[in-house]
């Protein structure tokens, strides 16, 4: 099967209602209209905010309340000083910035009120959690008004919709230092993320010290250097690439996170993704090894064998992990555990019989349930990736739904809690901009707008079932992220979208308003020296089909008047054509565009090549539809004049795996044609193969078609997927192109013998 991307569906989001609070004669503005004022670029937006006409001059008395009940004051003082460059006094009385607890305020411990008037600034909450989040909002206001420190009179009443607002970091594929992890936590705290999922063990590295089993880090923490050369050099020792955290270092990080009101959830992978552990203790496998710590990405067939000695080691690991992490959860992985070794293992087959299990999937459920029982006995709950549903869900497990939203739906309907983290919307290892201008990433794309559009509550659930959706999390897998600078780049600005989605105040209908606030926050990132993606400045090109004409529409997050473009393939300059309206594609063009500000180019150059032919922009229909996962743009992308890249995830490709591709083009009137080019792709590792045959038909009534040419796979292969098929001189209104899908994956290829082959087609040109 295709194993590179998963898909979920966008769902509408219901706003969380809060009790409205009056505040003098202030004017109440809705969130959707307040952002248009562009004065307060708050992320996440508060649930409710009223704004007055006056201002409070913080600069005249830059001071905060000194109160031992609020250790957060040190954090606030430090950050105000960093923003303003001024000393901040702490005083017990008459401080400009005050905070107090009111246990009767709101039941939600993360809720807060923030009031600014002539008397100063006051944050009120029922717990220190709420005080901390009120401080984060205040810091953003101070950042926005740091030039004069005159803050607007306002009243904010705010609380999160979701109790679980998570961010993940994989430190196994590439390792990051304690200081880098702390910096990561700082970023999360600034945007009110309250859970940090720390992925500590995997095939490519075991990163946590286990004193009872020292070989887990002596051997399992180091691998041979691989794909990234110099970028890995800083982590290479005499043992190879890697590193691990001592238990003292983990205690330090956990204590640091607690000050930021972040709960750290450790992940110890089982039964799959275990090669680093098996390299240290090969006797815990089905085959006995030997093994090396993983040096390739992907899914590895050797996993933990469900022997008593395996459970004994894992229980020892849990016994050492639990005291380090106050979290209520231990994440036990449970994903991508191939059953091949279990199928051939005498011990596993005997265990299946002994326990009355129905196969290897139920054996995985047995494995997870046994470990859950042990962990529950220690006062903790487990979280697992949605594959833990296979063979039956452990009694008290929380499901982390990553392959889509279905795992979360199944869990919630069965009364289990779920955390939504679908790869389709919140995998931050995917490209967030043009792959040609962004750093290397996983071979798919999730732009800022897609993150912002996500609703963690599936529409399929009732209101009662929806209570089991604890929240959402984004994941940062680091196969292609060897440096912390690149971690920053992949995190920002998408973290801002996640923040607003999980706080519950995102509004996809006002995405442009959100974009404007994001651009304002780039100033904060610049001040802190944080690397971030500038893909938001990128000129986005969209192909439009209007009345038989293809047009190319350009847009950007900023003023479109700053777009300059060329049509001859030369680099755009500030003197190039200004973009005014969509560009008609009436001939072959190479359009290059970029965004300029103050006479300087601030975006990468976007390039789009159009190959115009007699089919470009014409009406086209398909007899059978492509696979839903590979249908973006529909039939029209086959006649838009744009050829796809080598990445089949891009929107220029249609993928068919159920039937043949049969497309009919209507030229409108009888048209002279002599050749047809059908562009296809082959990627056998992903089960994508060239068509076995391509047939060309003509008709003038769209009923009776005549075959004029047929070519086989050999010609397609010889033409490297782009056969130019000569058909002689024909005059026709309708052209039918039939590309036949292999009925079986050919021998010698992954999936051989299965009726599961795909054909991918991206363009049909006619001359």
C-alpha cells in the first residue's frame, strides 16, 4: 500500500461560549472584527475582549507585584525586561502589574481575566495556570506597544476550549541537547501549549538513561552517521552519532517545564520501533539478532518478542521512567509494528494458542493490555498511537489518532479518550512551502492555512461523544531535521496556528486576518533570533479555469501590489510587471513571481511553467474517479498546461487504483490534431506503475468513438513516462484517452501479485 501520507477531513468548529463580562462604558468588539483593527496581534485570540478608548502608560511605573504566591512573577519580569530593555521593579504595593487568585472565577483552572484601565493592569484567575496564561497575553500586548508602552484600556475574559494542547518532538532520529529542548519548551509556553510529548525511544536511538539496563544507552543511543554529513557532525562521538539524557538531566527539564505550566509526556515505544533496544539486548527479539541501531528511516520488521524477559525489561524501564515524570500519562507507542517476525516465531504462535488469541493483531492487543495493566498499577494511564485499536483496545487506554481521524472517532464512540493528531493537518515535518525553496522535508506539504483550518472535533460524534476528544497535538518527526535551527524553521509559524486551533478561537473564514497577526509576530521571532519559515510571504499561484481559458492567479499574505512577475523565465525585479489581475495562459510561458517590500525582494521566487496546447483549458471528464487521496484539482489538472514534479503528493497528479484512467476532452468544435502526449509516473516502491497500454480515440458526437492509436508499456517506458503518440491527421471535436492500470503488480516489485497498482497521470497535451 502507499505509505507516505494519511488523510483526514476538515470539520466545522463550534465556538466555546463563555459568560460575558461588562466593563464600564467600553465598546465590545467581536473577535472576528477586532483583528481587523491590527492593533492587538494576539495569538491565540482570546475568547472575549472589550476595548476602550483610553490607554494606560506602563512606562511611567514599570513594576510588577512582588508576591511569593506567584513564582511566575520572575518569568514575567525577565520577559518584560527582554522586550523593553528596561529594568522592571518588583514591589509589594502600588505595582502597575498585579495578579490575584479568585477561586470562584471560572471552573476551568486555565481561565483568566485581564483588565487594563487607569489604575493599571490586573490578571485574575482561579489558579496559577490561568495567571501564567494571562501573563502570556500581556507580554504580547507589551511587545505590540513597546515603542511607547501605552497599552489600550481593555478587558479580556479567556479560557481554552481543549485541556490537551500538545506539541511533540522526536529526539531519536536526530538528537537535541537539554538546552535545545528547554528552548523548545519556551516556544510552546509562549503560545499556551500545555503538553510536551517527548519521543525518547525508537529504532534510531534510545535517549533515556535506564540504570538497571545500561546497554540501552551504551549501545542503543548511538548509530552510524547517515544522510546528513556535516549537519550531523556536532553529535558524533567515538561511538557514532547520538546521545542520551541522564536521569538528572531529565529531572532538570521536567522542573523547567513545570515552571512553564507544561506537562511532559514521555514515550517509550513498544512493541515496534525497537531496534535500538534490540541492538543492546538482541535476546528480546524473535530471531536473536544480531542488530545494529537503525540507520534507515521507515518501518523495521524486527520488534519486541512477547517473552517474559521482554516484559521484565520493559517493566524495569517503566519503574525508572515513572519517578522522573509527574505526568498522569506514559505514551507506549504501539504503531507500525509489523507482524512478520511474530508469524514465524514458535514462541509467539504458542502464546497465541495458550491465550486463545485469534492472530497476531490480538497478540499486539495482549502485549499492550499487559503493559497497560502494569502501568495502571503504578498509578499512570497509557496513551498509544491509533494502531493500538488493532485486535481490541486496552481497557483504559487513550488513543492518539495519527493515521487520520477514524481512530479518534472509534475511541470516542467506545467511551475512550482520544487526542487528535492527524498526519493530514498537523505533521510539522512536512513541507510548509514550495519544496524548491524550503529545506529538505518529508515528501508532502502542510501549509499554515491547512493547520489553521483543522477542527479537532469530528462531525461524526455526538456532543456527549465529543467530550472524549481531549484536544489536539502537532508532531515534529526529525528524520529530515538534523539541526535545531531547522526545528525552529519547521515549527514556526505553524505553532501559532496550532495554538489558536487548540485554544478554540480559530476562524478559518478569517484566515487572512490570522495571517496578518502572524506577520506581526515575526517581529517577536526576529527579536529572539528564532529561525522561521518565510513561506507565508511566498507568492502563491493558483490555476483557474474560466470559459475554456486557463488563468494564473497570484496572491500573498501581504499587499498583492507588492507582487512582481515575468513571463519569459527571467528573475523578477522591483521593476518587473506589477501583478494586477490573473494572467491568461494563451501560449507557453514560464512565469516567475516574487514579493517585494521597500524595493527589496523578501520572498523566494515562485516559478510555474505552462506548456500550452490545443487541450489547454478545454472541458474534460473522467469515466472513473481517482483515489480520493490523490484527486486534488480533479480532471481539470490534466489540461492545465502544467506538468507535475517527481513528487506524486503534489496537486498536479491524479492517482487511480480501482480502474483505468479514461478521460474525454471536448474541444468545443471540430479541431485538427496529429499527436497526443500522456504524462505518467512510475515509483514502484510506492506501488505506482506506468500504464500497460494507452489508447487514443476520436469522435464528433461523443457517442461513437474510433480507435486511432494504441501503444504499450514498452513505449511509455522508453519515453520515461512521456510518450508523444502520433495519430496522423485527424479532425475531431472529442478526444478520448484511455490509460490502462496493471491488474497485478509485476513480479519482483513490492506488493507483487496484488491487484493494488496505481497509475498516476498529470497532463494530456494535444497538438
